[in-house]
């Protein structure tokens, strides 16, 4: 687990980049926390520097959008998904589990990277992230 920051340092609508094996971007989308690879799969832009709207982040370089829940691109030019990671909130600190590696098959049947789905939600001041079972349906 990677310590991201205190809960109060990532308000709604904000993002932060953390250094792990690969750079990871963590977002607060209206109280839901998501973590994805920070580097856009199109070129070398930081998605933590992008624009967050709902559960979508728009790349600051060429405007590809990625769904934070699945990591899949929802707008060109990017075609490959970014990986997603489980997020936990414990004792008012945000953590990311960067050990989860899930390989997904995308629309055309080509294995194009890793994508799970992870969202953490604060309930009663403390709790947990979860892996979305719907996203697991894509796992091979
Ligand atoms: S670098 Fe992200 S869309 Fe081009």
C-alpha cells in the first residue's frame, strides 16, 4: 500500500500524483476516490494535471477522456486503457494498493493492458475502497 496523503489534502474535484512503481493519479470525484495510471496511454501526459468531470478525466495534452471506474478511454485519440487501483481511506489517510494487476480484454478482443475498477468511499469517516465486480467481468 502506498500512502497518498491526508484525506483533507484531496478535496472534491482535486487530483494528486504519487510515485509508485509507476506514477499513479488519485482523484476525489465528489467524495469517491479513484486511482489510475498517471501517464496517458496516448503519449506522455500526466492525467493528474487533466480536467476532472464526474468520473471522467480529460487528458491535458490532446483531450482524450478516461473513465476513472474502468480506466477505459471514452474519447480519442487514446485507445488503450490505463490501469486502475483500489483506494482505501483509513484513519483519515488515503492509501492506494499498487499491487493489483488485472489484465483486461478491450472491445476488439485484443489484450491492451490492465484495467480493473476501484473506488473508495468515505463512510462514517473511515472506510474502504472496493473492486467493482462489474469490471471484473472483463478480467481474463
Ligand atoms: S497525451 Fe493524452 S491524449 Fe494525447
